[in-house]
C-alpha cells in the first residue's frame, strides 16, 4: 500500500511491496502522486512493473554523440558542445537533473561564454534528454531544460570590413587566402566552402553546385572571375595527387579554419571579426552591386526574406550618391 506525506509543499509517495525494493517519488500535487502510486501498484500486481534504470547523464551524452549527432550536418561542432556538457554535468544522475541544477549551470557558464554559445549548449542538452525520454525509455517526468529560461541573445552582428581590412586579410597565402576570397565573392557558409569538390565546379558556365546546404536544398551559384581563379589555384595544388575517391578541395576542418582565421585577425589587429562576418559582407556587396533580393537569395541560399535582410548591412554613406 502506498503512503503519501506532505513535506515542504510537496508530496512524497512511497510504495513498499513484497518482492520489490522500496520506491519513493516526489510530486508537486496530491492528485498526481495518487495516480502514480495507483498505476505503479497495479503494474506490480500484474508483474509488469520494471524498476527505472538509473541513467548517468554522461552515458546519455555519449550515446547521443554516437547514435544521433552523426545524422546532423553540424555533428563536428556538436561534438565539442557535448564534451563541454560532459565535463560539467557528466557525473549527474539523469533523475536528479532538475531545473535548479540547469539554472545553476547556466549562471556559471555565463561567466565565461557568451549567451549565444550557452544557448546552443542548452538546446543540445534539451535534445539529448528529449531523445532519452521518447526513444531510450529513460523515466523522467519532464525535461528540466524546458523549465529554465534560456539566456537572451544579443541582436545579430552587423560587422563589415573597414577600409584596408580586406587587404590585411588577403596578406596571407595558400588555402586560407583562397578560402577568404571565395567567401567574399560567393557569401558561402564555412561548411559549404569546405565541402567543395572539383566535380561541383562548371568552369564553362562559371557556376558551382552546392549539394549540401543548411536548408537541405541544393543550389547552384554563379562564380565571379576572382572566385574562379581562386578555385583554379586550389585545384593546381592537387594536380599530382590521384585519390582513390574524390575528396574536397580544402583540407581545413571547420574548427581549424575558424582558428586560422582568428589567428590572422589577431596578427593584423582586426577586432571583433569572425569568419561568418564574411558572409554578411558578401551579401551586402551583392546588393551594392545592384542585385535584387531574389537574385541575392539565389546566391546566398536564404529562404526567409527577413533573414536575408538580417545579413544585409548597407552603409548610409554609400547610398548618398543614389539620392541625388
């Protein structure tokens, strides 16, 4: 028979039954506690009750990394965030992972990372727990991440290259220089650039096929003569290499490219500049060249006009001449 006691505004239900270990659970309402006790005792009577398995969050994170994350395009980036979650929360039992624990993790991490970075970590953690509840049979009453306020993320970046900054970026050489040129000429995302293969390029038509995109919709974009030359130069570096299967033109990993770009910016004292800002710069330049929104979206792959405008930062001084 179940015993229910009220302590500190919450209800503690305990079931003692021969053949089973003592079972205790806490609820916020008396009716929920009674329903749980009744359903659990009924399962015990019919020999259908299976004691919940105590899951360690670190094990759930490992399983998610092996089974779920590889299905995502961003699995390489997710890997680092999963490792961070394991470092701070890996030893925690899933059943004791409350909203209070998550809120404490949030507040502690905000001391060292940006709200945007933390929000991405919590979104992944929420996905891990949802998968554990729905597909792996982990008995959690609810997802504690959903009960915690996510940090507010600052408005989108509007960083554009200032006079002389492009020249400083292109003072480097080799792959990095060619990648920067392609980014500025096409507005491609980092992952899209790093996935370019020779077979994707149609030099006769001056176009490039991007088969794997963030929106899962392949697109073909036009290439400027500057982008064509950068790609030809990169291909020349592979002329003496005959791979068994076709490989990507560039050898950087996503994280490696971001690191190389950051070191380049530090070398030339280019403050607050990220590789992704080159996509903003390229998008803005397309409009400055007179392309309309449909034409720009065809190149950049934006499906939402609002997001396209989010990536466009026209300078007021550059528009003066058009006003007459």
